[in-house]
C-alpha cells in the first residue's frame, strides 16, 4: 500500500505508523469519568468499508495525517493533514 503524503508525495506504507480510527475524541482527563476513559482507550469498533484513520509519517516529514481508506480493499480515497482539521469535524 502507498500513501500520498501532502508534503512528501507518494510513499510506501512502511514509512508510516498507524494509530487507528480518527473519530474518537479524547475526554478531558481531569473532568472525565473512569468509564469514559475506559471507553476511549479500550472500546473501538472494527468497521468494514470506509474509515478515517490517523497515520504518522515517521520516516518522512513527521506529520500526522488523516487517511480515508477502505478497510476491505485498502483503497485510499483521501489524505490530508490532521492539524488542518478542526477537532471533531469531518475531513
């Protein structure tokens, strides 16, 4: 699989580190309940089809990316910088 980094161009997936689903928003650590933190850390869906994911370009520009990818075919539909996205907003 190859990912088109906005800074570096088309690169092999081995240059990236996968974090997971880009949708979950971290609860406020000081105000969050134990149940809310447990849910954020441990309870994740594993959907089939299109999913927005967070990837880190560790071997390249070191940017965090939002990648919209089909989890069945690995076809990538969108790649953008995570920092340019508002918290909780769709890419």
